């Protein structure tokens, strides 16, 4: 039996922290689906297509058991559709835990078969979030140590960094 896990998120943008979690999850499961949320409550800067492109360019190399997909609606419904047994979630700090615990609890309530696996990020990624990266990038700050080069360039283009905007 193939054990399939889903690593869901907006990945707006994908960071080195996300990449670290997906590599670790790929070692634990036969197949991991990196599922980009198309409809969510977060305001995204990149379109779904742009996020998929960035992930393809920087996350999947050397990970033959990782697939990329898009999902809408309830995550537990998506897991059923894919035959997945687990949700992968990365935790950076205690502040993440409360929200993630609530999400894991509701998913478990919706379907008792769904397991949520929490992977603690390495300390070097513990303060990185996509929101913070976007804020720093918008203000023209250096983000090269937090995201792949292709993401740096995509953010610079989105925010028109270096084009003399006011």
C-alpha cells in the first residue's frame, strides 16, 4: 500500500523553509503532494499559475516522489480524492502551534481517518514566513538568504523594486 501525504499551503511565495519541509516529508512517505490552495482567505500576490511555476523551478528537483497540484475546497475532501492518509504541516514556533492544532482538530473532526503530521523546521528557518518575506521584499530589503533566486526576482518584479516607485 502506497502511503500518500499532502503538504498544503498557499506558498505565496515558496521559501527555503517550505523546501526544507517538503524534502523531509518526501523521506517519510511513498508519495507527497505539494498542494497549492487556489481558494483561501489569504490575499496572495502571485497567481496560482505563478506559484506553481516557482515551485516547479525550485522545489521538485531530486524529489521523484513529490507531485505538485492545486486544490479547492475542504482539504479533507482533497485527501479523499487523492487517497492520502496524512497532512504535512511545518511548525516554526509556538505561535504556529495554536492555529495548526485548531486546523488539525477540525480536519480530524471532519474525518477520523485524517492524520496531521507536524514537522518542526530547523532553527535557521524558524522566523521565515511568506508574509514577512513579502513585506521585506516590498520595502526593497535583501531576501536572498530566505528564498531561491527565482523567487527573489519574481518578488522584485511584482513590487517593482529598483524601478524608482514611490
